[in-house]
C-alpha cells in the first residue's frame, strides 16, 4: 500500500497483518478522492473503521486539515499510528481512537474525546465508513441518519464502502444517498443531508 497523491505521495504504508482486514484498494481510493477532491482542502475528515489508516492518510496528503481515525482493534490503532509516523504527519493533525463505530458516534462517547481538545469534537466535513463487508451497515448508517446534525457539517458527506451486492437504503433518517459508484467487488455510496 502507498499514498497515491499529494504531500506524502509515494510513501509506502504498512499493511494489516491479518487477511481478515480488507484495505481499500489503491484504485478505489483514487476513485474516492477524484470525487471528493473539491471538498478535501481544509476538511475535517473521519476515517471510521480505519484499518491501516490509508484513506485518512490519503486525505491528509491531499490537504485535509485534521483526520480522526477510529477502529475497534488495538492492533489496527497501533498500525495507524505507525503509518502516521512513517509519513511524519504532525500529531496535531490527527486523533487515533480505539472504539466501536456505533459507540464512538454516540454523543456521550464523543464527549470524552472533547475534553482533550475542543476543536477535535467539531462535526466532520467528510466521513469515510469502511466496515467489514459482513457487518451491519444499516445500524451505523441509521446512527448517522438520526444524529447527522452533530456528526456532519451542513454540507458534509458520508461515504460508505461496501460489497457491490450489499444493497443500502437510499434514505435513512435525515440523509439520502446522492450517488453510488461500483468498482470490482466494491461500491461507494455517497450520502448527504436531505434539504
């Protein structure tokens, strides 16, 4: 795995040691960042179910102001930190949190992280959610649908990576899918708040 473009372009990243973790492919990352390119400069980015952190690091490389990496695995959080060190990314631009995605998204769980730095508790401009393909996407997406105003900025974007055969709802709570892109076995669903 490597950083595709931007400030850290060409840097090699450590890969997850387990075959149970499925990193987002270089090709799919390229597609993702081609779509979100107009939004990335200065953005607050959440890499949810971060794995190796490759997507969030790509965001930082392309100009994101801050990335929060969340993964439930202690090993994956250490891998994210190792990859941040490899790229020599300043600590003030990142926050690595070991937590279940649903727990992290609940307001009380996020309160604990507010105390360390108020800026880091602000809503995100872009959320990239890449859970294991066998997980319950709907539960997490429903959390976004009901808490969207505290999780995303007004024009924020939720991007869900999923298996192309997993059908996600077009509308959940206050969010609606605006676009879906399929590539190989994977798909990216883009959600925004309903006007």
